[in-house]
């Protein structure tokens, strides 16, 4: 028999919700295992058992929003730092993109539990995702995430063919080998990076190793979701027809 695991952990692994959400659903009696209601936190179950949510949990998940922001330079992705503002402070009605086609209207409840799903350093611009949905967060920043992130990077310095090859595969940061990347020339002074990981200031550090200085960095895609024409400093909702 397989070793039993915590129900909340199994729910997270299956992409049903985050662990925090799972605990909240269990406490409310919204979770069923093989048809039996579970209300005790810490309950351990067999990995082969069937887990379902009731309609209340499904309705709550359906009301959770995901927001796409075109982050300007000077804003931090997460907790505010001294002298700088958190990017989430830009999510206000005045900054809502007029071209948003999701059909959703801003409501203060959309800020409750809203958290960045990934980071973009203070000197970078582009697509930053905020979500109330633990399933989206796990998809984008979970340990086993395979979602691509695409960046346009302006640089100074000379990049040899050997250096370009190393950017694609062969570099290490913090004592660990980086996953293979896709790095190509976008134009004469701009590189296109496609990564499946996001170590702190990874692209800038990769460029330093091969003798380049980054002068501009913009994230333009996460998975199948593009930054598109979203104006700098503005945001929109992820549409029901969009998936990362």
C-alpha cells in the first residue's frame, strides 16, 4: 500500500488548490474523499483516493481573479522596500486598461489575498501576474513548473558565438547548473531569452558571466499569455478564455 499523505498536500499536488486554501476548505466541510466529508485538519489519505469539492468551494474558486500588470521600473514585485512601492499598489481603477475584454469590473474584494505569482526585479518592466487563485500560482511558480517566460533584453558589450552558446546551456548560478534556455538575437542590440526558471536577477547575472551589461529588460510572455499592447503601469484581468 502507498504511504498516506496529508490531504492538503495531496490537493495542492493535484492542482486542486493551494495548501492554504485546502485547509480553509477542509475546515468548512467543503472537501470529500471517496464521497466522505473531511473536516479535520491534518487528515492523511491514500494517494489513490478520489478528492472532490462541493459547490461552495467551486463557486469560490470561480470568483477568484488573476491580474496582469505591465510593471514599470522602480516598483518591487513583492513586499515594499524602503524608498520603493510595491507593484500591487498600481492595481487601482484609474490604472485599469480600457481595452480589458474580460468583462470584469474592478471590485475591492479582488485585492483580498492577491499575491504575485513570480517576480520581476525593480529595474525591469513587463508582464507581472497577481492572483487570488492558488492553482494559478502553483502552475507558474511551483517547483515542477514548466511554464516558459520570455524576455527582451537590451545589452552593451560584445557577445561571441561561444558566449551565446553558454547562455543557452552551460552556465551555473549559486553553485547549481541552470536549466537549458533559448537565447537568440532579436536585433543588433537586443537578445530574446526564454526561460523555465527564475532565479534572482538571473538574466542580468547570466549576461555578466559572458561579458554583457544589461541596459533594459522587459518580460513579454508567460506561457501562452502575452503582454501585448497593455500600457506601461496599467493592468487587466486574465480572461476566461486565456490560459498560461
